[in-house]
């Protein structure tokens, strides 16, 4: 049993074969998938997909790439979506100082606003942090949300992971842990206790070895979980059981 804690099934990359992708995940033992909308259109699509598939849940929020498009109507529309069935988290929200598709000052302001929205909705958050570790930590430390959340696609070092754990966050490990030269991420996996780890694909992106270079899909989260089992000297079953339990706990999935 495994849960892909973060995929983007609503993206157009899956328009042709979405049902097959979900079926292949089930066949691979991935019995739950959280699909994460990144803009209003995709959030609606994510909720619709969750409505059609018992094993799929949705997260909603405006991705840092897209926050430059937030206008006076966006948050009232988001408010309506937050109350829909199977919405289990707010995100992914945060900072991306690698691509900088939205100006940094706008990203910081919208991150703060969306953290407040998550607190208002009583939802856990899914945090995107790319090359913005210090700023992300600083903002999260000032957040008063009670539901905690996940640092998705964790890319910091073990010291940063420790700070996130201290704040009550879970750490989600993506496919690149299976790549050569992923020593920093391996060290994070060694240091973070099993009861605080999640696994994810971020599909269609970040495909693990041996499918690197192809489109990612939730079934491949098995390779990430196998690598974590190897690093921690555990069985795949133990990693699957623990990460599934953690994912259900943070998202409140029964
Ligand atoms: Ni993502």
C-alpha cells in the first residue's frame, strides 16, 4: 500500500489516458492519490477528477508561478472551492526563486495571504520551496495555522528538514532521490524519522529512475519508496505503511 501525496492528474499531460494512469497506479499498489491544482481552472478540474475516482483527493491553491494572475475575484472563487467534497489541503503555495515566473515581492505577499486562507479554511498546507529556503522558513515560522502541512518535493538540507520538523511539518520525498548525485536528499531521508516522511511523484514531472526522461505517473512512486526503504534499511511494506499512515494523518483522510 502506497499513497502518492502529490501529483498533477488535472494537467493536460494526462488528458488522453487519465483513467488508465489511475488504474495503473492501483495495480502498482498506489491506492490513493492527492492531485494538486495550481490555478483556478486546474483546481476545478482536480476537484472534478476526485469526484469521479474514489481513490483520488484534491488540493487547491495558486502556485507561486501563477500568483501574478491573482485578482480581486480569485480568493472569493477559491473560498467556494475550499468547501467542496474531497478537498483535503491548501496548496501548493510558496516561493519559487529558481524560475521567478512571478516577481519575488508578489510571491512573498501572496504566500502570506494564502497561508491565512488555509488557516481560515482549517486546511493543512502544501508548501512549494525552490531556491527560497531562508525566506520560506521565515514566513512559515510566523504562520499561526494550526493544521500544519507538508514541505512538498523537499530540496533543502538535513538542517532545514530539522527546522521544518520542529514546526510540525511533514517532509515529502520526490523521485530525484533515485538519481545519482542526490547525496543531500539521501541525508535528509536518513535523518527524518519514518513517522514524518511522505512520498510523492509530482507527476507529470520529476520521474524517478528507471523512467527518468519519460512522463511521470503515480504508479512510479513505488521506485521512490523502494529507494527510501533501501536508505533506511527497511522493507518496502514498512515504508508504504508508514508513509500512507502519515499522509492520511496530515490530510485527515479516513
Ligand atoms: Ni507540484
